[in-house]
C-alpha cells in the first residue's frame, strides 16, 4: 500500500508512538489503545520509525485488523487502522480521545521489607480428594474475561461477575464431596499468563501480535499453528520494565474463596521456570533485562512475596505449575510443541534447563513449610486428543522430583502417556503424591470400580499416608479451551470421592 496525502476518515483514538519500533514497545501501545474500541473503531498510530512501514501491515494481516491508509511527511508517519474489518461509515467519526505516549510509564518497584509469617491452616488428610486447579467457566464468565481484557468491562463489574462464577464452582466441588477446594481459577484467562495483567511493568497481548517482532513472520505463523491454543485468543505477558508486585497475584482469590467454605483451600500459581520461559522473548529488540537469569531473579522475588502472603492468609496448599518441564525432556524427541509458554524463549540442553528450574523453585520456597507446598507436572492439557500431547514416563524428571523442596507432587498418572508409576518409587518417602486417577480430557466418567483400582495401586506403591487423589490436570487450563464441561468435572470428582470412600471403608 502506498502512502496518501491525507486520511479520508478521522480516527476515534490517536496516539503518538514516537520512534518506538514494533519490537521495542510500539505493539504494546497499539494493543492498549485498540482493545477498548468497538469493532470497526479507527485508531491512528503516529510513528517516526521507518521499520513500522513493513511490520505494521504484517501485524494487521495476522491479527485480522485492517490497515486503511497511511501518510508520510518527512520522518512522521500516520497509520489508520480499523479494529477488525473496515466498514465504510456513513459519516466520518468524531475523534473521541487523543493520547501522546512516547514510551511506557514504568511503575516503580517496591520490595516489602517484612514479609508476613505463615499462619496455621486446615490440614490436608491422606487420601484427600481435590482438583488440580482450573474449572470450566460459564459462558457469561468467559465473556466477562474478554470484555475486561479488551477494556469494555470495569474492574468492579468484572470482580462481581467472577464472584458469582467462583461460588458456583465451589458449590459444585462441595456437592462432589471434595476435601480440598479451589476457586477454579475463574478470574484468570489462563493458568499462567494471568499474572501479566497484575505484575508491575508487564502487559498482556495476544500471542499473534508478536509476529511483527520476529525475523521471519511466515515461519513464526507456522510455529503458532503448532502451539497449544489459538494464538489470537490467548494473551501473552510481555515485560517492558522491572517486575514488581504492587498488586497481589492470587491473594484476593484465596480471600474470597475462604468466605464460602471452612474446608482446606489450594491455590495454584505458575512456577518460576514457567514464567521465566514465558516472559523471556528472544524476538524483542528492546528488553528491560540483559539476561534470562536477571529476569528470573525478579520472577523468583515476586512469587516468593506472593507465597508469603498466601501462607499468612491460611492457604492449606500452594501448588506451583511447571508443566513445560515435560517439553524440556520429551519435546525434542517427539518434535511436538505442546506448550505455548516458552515457545519464543531461549532453551538450552535439558540438563541445564532442569537444573535452572530446580534452582528457581527451591529459591522461591526456601525456608517455608514444605507440607503446604506442591509442584504439578503434566504433558499438555489443551486438547482431548491424547495423541497430540507429549508422552514419556517420569524417569528423566526423577531428579527434580526428588530434590524440589516441596511436600507434595501432583502428577499426571491416569493417562497411558505418563508411563508406569513404578519409576516413582525413587521419590523420597517424605513427599506426598497427588495421584491422577481420572482423565479430565475424556467425556466418559470413569466407573467407581476403575477409580478404586487406581487408588488401590497407588496406596500399594506409595503407602496410604502419602497419597492424595486428583484428576490428571485441570478441567479448563485455558479459559477459552476447557477440556471438560462443568457437569463432567463434577461427576469425575464425585467418582473419585465414592471410590475413595469404598476403599477406605
């Protein structure tokens, strides 16, 4: 498209990106301004960077927005973009707002001097039944998640909607007879990326936005098609300054959940290796951290801060999710890309990555009560197609399972892809094993007899005192991509409870 002298239409919103290029932060500003617009709304982007002439049209094509026209006067360029397909208006719109922003205003990082000490919490008994974390969101909750992300729903209205969804989720777990409850991660767009909206100097953008930041957009688009969720629908955290925790990550979730039950509550958090892999983007031309290790230090700090507050608020279990570890050990052999998180990040040899992951996790939990800390590992939970996810037993991960300073390991064991559980005999006897005894990906609800046999085998292998009972993974890892319905999720938990009660009687 060639430049024209003047735009035919006026924008609804305009902002000045100065000399930022797409890899240096311009796309973050575009996303911040285009999200609140209604479909067909017009955004003017002012820029003096010449590379935007090439990168912006590529971004528009992938994100299904439309570049209507652009102008050039000396170094100053003006791009007019429609949110979604352009519909020619009957009359030109009136400019609603103009913003001049040359760079992000970074939030100062405040590090608490005195973190709260753990407080006593309801204990988790042997053979307790619980979910891994996520629960299918109602359709109206999914709409609220998108409306909030795109600036159409205020925070107060969103939280009120989410409160209702959490109540329904916890009622369902209660009806099923679960001993430990979660809030179902109802407020999150996914199990990991949600922190990008809460951490200081971090922003969520659709993964597809990153296409203009890479050297080979066509190759990148092919990579996106192999990832675990539609790239345009899932947001990816991008760091543009030093990370801080001015806002809690999950504390408010715990506090609200405790209003609905006296039972033990588990809170899931993305692990430090997962977040570091997700946030370290090789394709960015302007990064606030010199190395991945520098970023990891701040990831550890903010997670450790959050962990202190969760323990002080009487969470019975805090589970760190590190599913991408299976891609570290199985991904190269299978040539499968099972996780979006970390797809754009540096990855070294498996032994180096596992050592790095173990070091980060143990630093987060250092000195805190291991009996209230857990680690969850799976092989991909984005599709019901078992053949699409990674496969392999836990043998390459035994070292990290042995040395992680947590008291519980929540492991995928029901699916054949997890291999034989016998290799887990090497795990120290002071660690409990959260045994997956139902497959959350299957619509068919396992029979009580089948679940009972799995419980019996787990007790024979690990001993009754060490066994906790769960599905293999969450029922809705990604808000937009649940692998089960709420009815199936409740029925599967009920089957575990009934099987456990028969076994224990």
